[in-house]
C-alpha cells in the first residue's frame, strides 16, 4: 500500500525541510507485506506512484523512512532517491526514533 500527496508541512520540521519541500509530492505509507516482498510488488507500486506524481505535475518527490529500516532505504536508493541528511527525531509511545528524508527529482522517463 502507499499514498502520494502534497508533502506535509510540519511546524516542528527542521527549517531546511520547511524551505526545501513546498511543491513536492510525498510518498506516504509505502509498505509491502513481507510475504509479497522480492516479487516485484514494490516496483509496481513505485511505478504507479511516479505516474501519479508526474500526472499531477510534481517535479520532486520525498519520503520519510525510519533510519534503521535498511531494506527500505536500499529499495528507495535503487529507485533513485537519496538521503538528504536532514534526519529528524521523534517518539512513538516514548520510544525514540529517527527518520531520514529521502528525495529525488522526477523526470518523464522515470
């Protein structure tokens, strides 16, 4: 599953993120069930997300990924996204977590 939408603008985000991301699309909630991984499902979802972004006129796409989710980071790197070095800390149920902002510029040939 996954969703694309305008990039969320959070008042708690780093100023660099607030400045960089207006006008971007955000890939949000991009998950593939473990039993469906390594079968092309992620690639198909990625292609659908790219088509939607391009059809909507977006030129840049970003997403947040948990810093310790190495398989997801590798997948996104294969999709052309790069780590922007703008990590942000947050907590879920008092557990500290770090997420990375990854992004890429879109092109019709993507």
